[in-house]
C-alpha cells in the first residue's frame, strides 16, 4: 500500500499541477469553456455564466494548490478529500459531455492538448482510481519536510497561483498555445494540405420497400434500391484533417475581405469580440495608438461581432478613425484574450499581440 500510495501521490500531484498551471496560464479561455458547460444546451444553469471567470480562477488555483499540497504532504486528509470531490465532479462532467455529445473538448489542458470527450472521461476514470488509492491509504501520505517548511511552501503555492492568474488577466497568457500566436500565419492556419486525411462518414439510407422499412449503409453513394426513399442519417467516424483556424474572417456588410486584408504588409487589427463589453480604459487608448500607426504607414482596422449601430457608436464616442469589420465572436475570443486586444500582421503573419494594458509596448 505504501508503494501504491507513493506512486499515486506523485502521478496525481504532478498531473493536477500541470493541468492547473496550463489553465491558470489562460483563465479567460477556461471561463469560456465553463460558460459552454453552464449554457442551456449543456447543464442548463445559465445563471452561473456571469460568474464563469471568478469560478475559473478559483477552480484552477485550487487545482494547482491541491497538487502541491499532495506532493509536499500538507494536510493529507483535507487534500485527499478535496481531490476526491474534485475528480468525482470532473468525471461526471466528462461522462455527461461524452455520453450526450455536448462539449467537444473538455478544456482539461486548455489549448495545449485537445482531448475528445471519451478521452477526457478515460483520463478522469484513471485519476479517480489513483485518488481512491490515496483515500484508502491516506495514513501513508506523510509530509516531506518539517512543519514550518511545509506550511511556507503551501502558502507560497497560494500566492504564486493567484499572482499568475492576476498577471495573465491583466496582460496576456505567458505561453500562447493557440493558432494565432506570434509567428504563426493565419492564412496558412486556415488552409488544408492536399494530402490531408479526408473525413470518414457513414450514410444510413432509409427506404420503404414493399411496406417494410429498410436501412442501407454506404460511404456516401446513393444506394441502388427498389423502394421509396424516406430519409438519410450520417455518422462521422473520423473527422479527418481539421485546419487549426476554422472560423476566422474579415467581412463587410457586402463582401468577404479576409484574403485582401491578410495580404497587407503592415496591418494593425483592433480586436473586440463585443463592443458593448469593451473595457473603457482600453477603448480610450485606441485613438492615440491608431493615429500613430496610420501616421507611420499602417493600415488599421477593427474586428468585432457587434452590430452596425454598436460600431458606429464606439467610433463616435472615442473619435476612432478606422472601420470595424465583422468576425465570429468565438473566433475573436480565441485570437486574443483581451477586449480590446491589438495585433500587428504582415501578410497574415502575427508579428505582435498585446493586451490593451500594454498598448504602449506596441512597437510601430
């Protein structure tokens, strides 16, 4: 039992720390995932959606701290009970998502590692087994250091976790795992290689043959059946190659301008997924930044999912001298974790990306 507890202690502790730090690196992204879970279509508790960011920070900080507590042996009973409660909840959540096909990615490892719902559930089942070993053998979870050192390390884990969460919210994630990170080309991220794996889809054709219902499966071809067609259902076996960037676009009311703008040499994009929710302090900085950029030869545009009225109002309120174009809200939330956020592009390649708090760091 001592050996099993020691192995479980290391595996669970390290995994909780890694998983927690990845999400703590991007708590805003994890809050978007929680909003998806809280939505009417999933858990149907939309009243929690406004508190998703607070819950996100608390959950990931607790996750990191519990991992540290377990490794150093701080308050073993409290730690193991907390781990058990958390993993039971996570296991239920991932099973619910997988069984009812509600959420495609659990967000367990943020954007660093994408897991399918069933992969996430399997991971949680393994973790649950390891935590149960700790629960049974909790008496073998002993402090690694003396009482004072253990307490100090526990306190430092709290302080560091909250500091990191605050830091990335006021700036940007320390490590960017998304397809829009600095150095990536957006046009390339949207393209599909010629030899990329194709989707594998089964088609289930339903026919009425002499008064009896008959279902025939094909890979897409219409079956040669002497009967009346009723309906067809499909089941995706393998999604094939999915480009890292699926829903990014730059559109006016009349046309798609994505390729045109992503071919510009010096382009500044002001991203605001929702103009009504734009931080006022950030909006007030946009005029000075855009004027300076235009003076130095940059093309400046805005991207938002907001209405024409909202775009006009924000321009008039802050005296902005650039136009806003349309893009999907979810895509804009992925582009930059800031509202507003600023990107510099050179022929579609991301050269700079800053939080509105760091507009002064933008090098023009």
